[in-house]
């Protein structure tokens, strides 16, 4: 009995360990998107449009532009056009209309705290 139970747990573990969320990243390389974010405890919504070269964000009555460089199918780096700060994005999973991502500062400055944050973008076009 114990042998069968152990075998069942092993099979279940292997099934769960091999699961990878769907990542149809190419569906989200370009387009118009919205995202939610929180500033001082207030939830807000921003939008952005991304083509093969640029990403333009609209949030808090501001416009921010960045160049886009794809590292692989599911990772890209946005480099702000004005202050040259680079942010590394990694798409973790996708649905038919959204993608969940993590992002962090692309440069490793020992003077700055290294933070990884997550978010979700929703395709609007």
C-alpha cells in the first residue's frame, strides 16, 4: 500500500513539476495595451502602444517614450528615450487577451536596491 501511495505522489509531482504556463509571447509584441498600477494607495490605469521599435506610455497625464529591444521571444528591454534608464521585462504567462510580466532595472547598479515587480497588461486592440 505504501509503495502504491509513494508511486502516486511521484507521478503527481512529476506532472506538476513539468507544468509550464502558456506563453504565446509573439501575440503581444505590438499593439495597444492597458495596465493597472498603484500610486500612494490609489489604483490607476495607464495605457501604452508598442510597435517594433518604440513603446509610448500614457499615465498620470504624462507621455513617456522608450525604444524596444527584444532579447528573445518572451523578454525585452525598454530604454527610456529621455533619461536612458533601461527596464528588463519578462513575459511569464499569457491568455488570449493579456500577459503577466515581471520587470526590473536592466542595469545592475550596486548603489540601488534590486527589485523585481510583476504586473499584467491587457490588449485593447
